[in-house]
């Protein structure tokens, strides 16, 4: 099992890919694809992540989508600069 520390919404938004990998065991490349919008995790994967991060599933989905939106927006800003 990985780190058992509870994760808040704010903390999730600030965790690096490396931190997320450490806490969940999920590869950095998957996190990158999910946050860039090129792939989506399955519901089973989201349940596992919520368990690993000690977060309610619905809260994880909400903050996950917020982080994905921020990442995609940043990519668009970089492309248009």
C-alpha cells in the first residue's frame, strides 16, 4: 500500500505527477494523458485512486476534472503564445 495521508482538493491540484505516482502507483505517463485529455481513467481506476488518496470518489472526480481543465487551458495558452 502507498501513502495513507488524506488528500484535500487543494492539495490534489498541487501534487506533481511524481507525487501522484508515489501515492497511487500509477505511471506518470497515465497521469499526463489523463490531465491532457488524450485518455480518461476507468471508473474502477478512479475508485482505486480515491481509495489510495483517501478521498470520496465524487470529490476526486470533481477535482480531477478541474485539474484536467486547467491543464488543457494552459496548453492552449502556450500554443497561442
